[in-house]
C-alpha cells in the first residue's frame, strides 16, 4: 500500500498551494519585508488548503478522512515548494 500516490488531485493540490504561496509572496514583497511576505504567502496557502477540505468534506461530502489527510500532505508539500521557490526568486 502506497501512502502517497501521484494522483491528478494530489498534483493539483501541490501545484495550487505552491502557486498561491509564490504569487502572494511576490505581490506582498513589493510592499512588505521579505519574511512578512513569505509568512503571508504561507498563511494564505494553508487557509486555501483547509478551506478546500472543509468544502469537500462538509458541503460536497466527497472526501473521506483518509483522502483528506493525503490532500493535507499534498498541500504541505506545495507550501514547502512555494516557500523554497519564493525565497530563491525574491
């Protein structure tokens, strides 16, 4: 049994949260110091991932608890990738 398979949904979670972190950090860096911009990007990435899971579990009722955990892992991986790329770019 593989804990984290490369499914289309997980790749979308990872890339979406990475893009949220990168775009938010890049825009915020114009007005704020670099570390605050990165913190804002991470915060927005976390909020987006949690909101998506709440919608899936309680409104759509499509996710199981195990599937939700895998989505959270994909979100965290995306946030880490976004922070690394943002830090390198900014």
